[in-house]
C-alpha cells in the first residue's frame, strides 16, 4: 500500500472520529434541550429537540427518562409518547412514568399512559403498586378510578402488608392538607425551574377530592374494607378514626366495615374516634350505627408493653388532651366515655350517655 493511500485512509479515519465526536456532542445537546423544554412545558421546543435527534428515553442520574418530568402536562406526555417514549421504563428505585403521574394526581396523563400500554400492575423496588402510591400521595378520586378501571388491584399490598385502602386513610391528604403541602413546595418547584399547572401554582381545595370520595372509588372496585394489618390487627376504619378522617369513617361504615372489630390492644373505631376531637362527627355516626359504647382499653399494660416503666407518666395526645397514669396499678381500663370527656367533646359525651354508656367505671391511678 502506497504511503499516499495510507495517509488518505488515516485522514478519513480521523475525520470520521471527529464527526462521530461532534455527532455525540450534538445528541447530548439535543438531550439537554429536551429535558429543559419539558421543564419549561415548551411543546415546540420539545418537538424541535426530538427532531434534532434527542433520545426520548435518555435517563437522568436517577434513571428517570424525560416523560417522568412531563406528567404535569398531558400534551407533553402525548408528545413524548408520539415520539416512542417507553412508558414502562423504570428508574433506579423501580418507579415508572405511570407511578409518577398517579402520585401527582394527573388523571389525563394517567389515561394517556395507560392507553399507550403502561402497566397498571407494576410495582417498585419496595413492592408498592401504582394504585398504592396513588393512594398515599394523590388527592384525586378520578386518578384512582382511571387505575382501577384499567385493572389495578385495589387489594394489592406493599411488602409490609398494607393495602391500598389502609394506605389511603393513613397517609392520604384532605383537600386542605393538599393545598397546604403544595404551597409549601412552591419555592422548591421554582428553584428547580419547573413550570406547573394551575393546581400547583394557585391551589384551591376544590382542585382535590375528599378522602371519602377516594375511599368510595376503592370500595366500588371491591376493596376489602375489613382487611387487617398484622400483627396489630388494625383495619382501615380504625386507622381512619385515629387520623380524624370523618368522611372516610362514614364511607367505610356504609361499605360494611365491621365497626366493633378490635385491634390486638383492644381499640375499636369508636374508641379511637372519641380520642380524636377532629373525628367527633364520625364518632357520633358510629354510635348511631350501633358501635359498642362501653369498649375499654387497658392503657397501663399497653404502655408497659411498649417499654414505659415509670411509676407515673403524663401522656399528651395530638390535640392537647392529657391523662396522668400511675403504672403501679395493674389495670387502667379507659372507656370510650373517659376519652371523650378528656377530649372535651360535650356533644359526644351526651351521645354516649344517651346510648347507655356505663357511668360507673373508674380508671385506677388516673386523673382525667
């Protein structure tokens, strides 16, 4: 081979490497342009970046592709789907774009992803399903309905055994709580350069569903209202009462929840509702439905079981009520009437007396 030919081949090889390098830089620039366009909700810029070769499935450091950040806007989701974005691509924690959309309560994006083949039964690395994540994070009944209509299992549990229904009444946010949360997140969103929809830039309670409405969606999808969480044997109606979710307690009652079921520690829904002033409405409804008004809980042994060994303990609940316990006594049977009186609920105390609650029990060593 002549030296001229060798030089020519070498020159072509170098030019090829340079072209590949420039091509790689151009693609990297296009990928960044796509990410920035998604953040800014700029559909025209998204399409331009895609036309310039941007990879719609290019992951960020956490393994999330651009469609994860697009779920706030259905038109952005559609643009990426039309460009063949993988709707089932998982990030490093095992989440999918559908999980992201469901957690944000973006129902239209959820529907678009499902129509494009998103797996409604996918679970992340912690065993949490799409519907489970929607229940603990979202405040949109329509989102839950879209998922169950597409085949999501309302009775799926996470690795700890919590069902979607239990998760909803434990962690789901009321409309007011959601508005407060979104407003607190606004500075973070602004710092991240995100352009958000109106539910995030100007949140109102009317933008979000009540927990009762979301419970109803799951109940209508045949969620087991009496499933219990081991080993405490706590069910959804107990947790709803404990957390002051009046509408959830009432929705569960209407769905056939066992109102006199007891946890391993002796709590039932009425006792827990009476111990939470914000759940007064639910407590009254439980009494009317025939809940046991004479349920007692042995507080002393329960606290000793949880490692409290002191002779006297001052216990304060979430709403300011308190009791002083002398744990030298063997039993401290606290009745529903006692906790209602401690909470200062005159209406509930009267309802319990009218329902023939026993007025004679005393709680040894306890000042109410």
